[in-house]
C-alpha cells in the first residue's frame, strides 16, 4: 500500500503542478519531473530484483538503525527542496513583492 501512495504523491506532487505552465516550459518540466519519477521507480524495481528490497525499504531499515542521522537526512532533503528548488523557482515573484513594499 505504501508504494501506491508513494506513486500517487510522486505524480501529484512532482508532475501534475507543471500542467499549469504553458508551451515549452510545460513540456520540459513535465519531461524533467517524469524522468525523475521513472528513475526512482526503476531504482525501486532494480533494488527488488537484485537485492530483494526496494530502495525505500533499504532506507527505512537504515533509518531505524540510525534514527538521529535519518532525521538529519530528512531535514536536509526538506531544506534542499524548499530553499533550493522552490525558492529558486519563486525568487522573481518574491523579489517583486519585496520591491513593491
């Protein structure tokens, strides 16, 4: 069940939002995010085929053995996505709002 929720959230969170864009921007973002999704799914399948575990299961096992470090990793991922990609994409909008004040 976890894998189904993961795939739905992957499509819903990484691919669907770019449907709002127009033209080539939409096409390239959809290709980029779809590729990321396919790479993750491929890694899950390969992990299962060669090691008998998905990469998600490998992470879960590692995180239980290294709980503190897993929180650090999760925090860095959240910060990376939030301040790396999302802030980068919204920077012009944020800058314009700051300059209007």
